C-alpha cells in the first residue's frame, strides 16, 4: 500500500497576480485588440473603398497601386508614432501616453469614413497610425514593468494574442455590416475611446518608472533618450531588435495582410455577389487568425524552452515556407482555408517575441523608447513592403505571386538573428 503523502500542494504561479496586475494586462490587451481591428479594417475594405474613391479609374491594377501607397503611408505613420510616443512614455509616463495614443487612433480612424478621395484616406490612415504605433510601446512596457518577473514572459504572450482577437473582431464586424457602406467600418473605430477612459480612471504609473523618473528629475540634466540607444553598450541590441522587427513587419504588411485581396482573387471566377464574397473573405480572415492566436500563445513557452533566439528562428523559417504555400498552392477556396492558419501561426506568431524580448534588452530609463524604436523604426523601411507588392502585381499578374515573393525577407531575418543577444533567464531591472 502506497504511503499517504501529506503537506501543502504547490500553488499555481498565477495566484501571485493581484487584481490590479490583471487589470493592467486587460487594459493593454484591449487597446491592442482595437489596434489590430483598426489595422485590419483597411485590408478588409481596400477593394470596395478604392473602387468607389477612384471611380472610373478603379481597375485591379490601380487598386493595387494606390492601395499599396496607402498601406505604405500607414506603416510609416505607425513607425513615427512608435518612436515619438515611446520617448513620451519614458518622459510623461506609460499610462498617460496610453490614453493619448488610444484617443488619436480612435478619432482619426472614424474620420477616415468621411474620405472623398484616395489621398484623404491616406492622410487619415497616417494620423491614425501615429496612435497605433505609440500604443504598443506604452502598453508593452507597462505590462513588463507591472507583472511579476516569474510570469512576465507569459503575460507578454497573452498581450500579443490581442492582435489575433482584433482580427476576429474586425472580421465579425465586417460580416455583420456587409450590407452597409465601407465607411461604417471606419466609424466603428471610435470604440477604443472607451478603453482610454478606463486607463485614465484605473491605471497608475509603474513604481519602477516613478522611481527612475524621480532620480532623473533630481539630476541636473538628462539627454534625449533616443541618443542613448546608439551608445556602445546598447547599439548592438538596438540594431538587432530593429532588424528583427523590420523583417516581421515587412513580411506581414508586404504579404500576409493582402489575404483579403488574395481570397477575392480566388473567388472571382465563381461570379459571386458582393454579400457572398464578403462572407467568405470574413471566414478566411478568421481562419488566418485562429492560427495566429495559437502562434501568439505558443511563442512564450517556446522562448522559455529554446531561448528567445531559438523561438524567433522557428517562426522565421516557418514563415518563409508557409507564405508561398498559402498563396501559391491553393487553386480553390477550401485549400486556402486549410493553409491560412499555418501562415497565421508563423507570420503573426513571431510578433509575440517583441513584447518579451525588447523590454529585456533595455534599462528602465529608456525601456519604452528602446522598445518603441526597435518595433517601429524598421517600419519606415518595411513601408516598402506593401508598395512593392502593389507594384509587383503588374509584373507577376496576380496578388498571390506578388505577395509570395516577399517570403525571401524571412531568410534575411535568420541572418539578423546571428547578431541578436540571447536574454533567456534575464531579470529586467
């Protein structure tokens, strides 16, 4: 007979979290959900919006060209917002900056619904992108500094899963409003203002930031934090982090985010009405992001098992293989639905690495600046991704072939990874 073992059972590590720490994650998560929803809205309404705004010039080639320009403008705005508001988060505070950025992208997303030309739409998308880029820098840093060290990596994985949830939300809204004008989709963008109100009422600045900021104010002077990213002790981390983010963003915006247009291309020979096409496109986006959510959640345990570099390598190699497979192999809608979750797992899942890795390579005084710069500076170059894809449509004849050629960027990512510092087991200061 086996002896009866007594003694206290090991408690779950999740029990150490306070209600306030869960609230911080929820607020940052919800803000990122609406970020994702906002970014997805344009991809979903690209074809009907530009067809109306371009009028008689609304050919597939022109939609690809002008659509690529607006995508590029959006990515540049995202990059600038991430850098500027990353610095603001180090000076003004994480919570205060979170409120400002959420209000910016909520208001200008709604205003995009009043566009009367493609360039007006581009201007509003640029302004909304400023807030989206800044929200990530403030939110990711806030969670990293408030959550306990033992659960910080898992918290970052949960935070990034919001991007997939935002895709689902955008697809569901698109499906439910399929009978309405594309402009209604942008008006829904006012919803994030409610999150800003919650942040303003409930979330306070992290104690780590308060202590460091108090010390900075006590000193005689403090140089602009952006310059510190390129000092000898930090320069390598800054360049490696920026390079990895550039590759991930270039692949996402240059290829994966053209999925709605790819599906429309596959469905064109079937001669479906617009309502049926919208329904099938929505299902495809949901399929892609079912895989993405799994990828977001899997990256954290991968990073704890293989290390940060090992997890990034898995996602880079997987993306390089999954992208051409998902875009070139399907000859029918049913095949695309099967392959898109695999693409979403890798090309979207890689983004869970950034709220884990970037806060680990920078000290508290420049953490938001560093994370915001790395995650967003690469977007300036990555803005060429959607523009390049749009221009390649004319050369290759289809969106599928044009977007598939972007897969080569992930091979560049494996080279960048050679210079990235491993931070597994690092405790942030």
